[in-house]
C-alpha cells in the first residue's frame, strides 16, 4: 500500500473520531474524560454489532487485503478492481456492497482507535501533572493503556482474518477480543463513574455483596465460554446444522463428529488434513453451543435473582434478565425461521449487551464493596492516630 493511500486511510480514521470527540468536547458540564470513556464504550458496542453484520453478510473478504482495499484507501478508489471481481463472481466474496460494509467496519475501528489514543494521552498527561503537584492523580492511566494495547492486538487479528481467508480460529478470537475490548471499555466507564461519585455499600448489604461477587465472576466466566462457542458456530457456518428445536435433527443426541468439529487450527470448511468438513462436525459444534446455553441461562438468571434486591443493582439485574430472555428467543428463532439476517444480527447484539450488563454487574458489586471495606479501616486508623 502506497504511503499516500496510507495517509488518506489514517485521515479517514481521524475524521471518524473527530465527530464523537467534538460532541464530547462541546458537551455541557465537566468530566469530559468520563464522557469520552463512555463514548468509546458505546462506539465499541456498535463496532461489535457491525462486525457481526459484516460476518453474517459474508463481507469479511469484501476487500481481500488489509488495511486498505486493493491497496487503496477506500472502495471508491478501488472501484475498477472491485467491479472486475464482481463481474467474475456476482455472488462471490467481493462485491461493491460487501467492500463498503468491510471498509466501514474498518473505518469505525480506526476511529475508536484514535479516540483511545486521545484518552490515553489525556490520562498520562493528568497523571504527570498530578505527580508534579504532589497530589493524587484523578485518572489512573494503566487501564486506558491496556485498552490501547488490546486495540492493537485486535487490529492484528483483524488483518489475519483477511490474510488467512477467514480461518475459523482467527475469526473466533477476533470476535472474542472485540467483546473483551467492549468489557474493558465498559469497566473503564464504570470506574470513572465511581471515581467521580464514590458511594460505599451500606453496612447491611456488605455480606450479601460478598456472596454475590463470586457469582458475578462465575457469570462472566460462563458467558465468555458461551461466546467462544457461539463464535465457533458462526465462523464455521454451523447455525443451521440442527434444523429443529429442542431436538437436533429429530434426535436428543444426534450423530456428531467431535474430533473434526473441535479441531481448532484448520481452514474454513476443511479438516486439519485438508478434506471437506463432514456435516456431523457442524452438528457437534451447534449442539454444544445450544446445550451450554442452558447453563448460561441458569447461572446468569440465578445471579440476577440474587442481585435483584440489593441497593444499586435492581436495574442491572432486571435488564440482565430481559436481555437473557431476548437472547434465548432470538437463538431459537434463528433456527425456526431459517437464519434470517435481522434475527441473526439481533442475536449478536444480544451477546454484546450481555457482556455490557455482566461487566456492569461486576463493577457495581466490586467498587461499592471495596469502599465499604476500606471505610472501617480508615476509621480505625484515624482513631489510633487521635487517642
């Protein structure tokens, strides 16, 4: 890719970042850093959902190179190459529409990357300024820096997704890293909320929060595993391997090929030996994801029930139950309605929403509990220093 095209591509990413940055900068009130953190979280959610749309419309190779499109900065400049590829294969991986879907996804990712760079710069600047004054820094730069490094890793997997021709393990990791990036952004926003308005949990709620904290961690763990299984279903195109529900192809336990289905390093649609992937392997992939979904529903629903009556957690617990029910509904509807695109996109959006809500539940348990546990120690230290 020529340097001029690379510069034009970078300018497009800066332009994509400039609009939300201008909105944050001109917003009324203070705490622009907090607003920028939540803007990044919101746009990352959009990026994950649009990434799912890109995958579901088979647009992942709409531009078969990276970071540009046929070495150009946008599909306008690559029109001749795209038109030639589309003429050879009108329903193939490269069309004008698919090229734009793929590049819009990349433009949005670049815009978020530039916003995170701005957030990291602001946090380190504030940290150095506070150190110079001898005061405690308001913004810890560690988490934004981790988020920036994570974006770089995610960009690398985005490139490998294209160059390795949608290899399932690479695409699945790309999805998981995107959802992890979303969780980091949401945690950062939540941390800023509590940094600006710290509220300790009431003493009466501390025992219940202590019991809820391992459940919140467990919810995050089982959700992560289910997201990996769901990504494996999607990247192997195994969504309709079971064509009915609650049975799978008319059976409780259908014929399955576990070895080929869960061999991780292989080409799309092929076994590790290079043969075509048997249908029974796709059945195994789908069946495991479907059945583990029951575990996820039970764990998350129980966690939400335990959080329902605790201070500050009712809204998050209620939303978690609602999204969980919607996610189960769209998953079943995807099978019954033969994989319609809008339902499939909603199912992907529901997965991202569950990541947001489980992350929120964890920090809404963690921070008030930390503050509550610190308060008695501070009071004891104060009493000891003033007899």
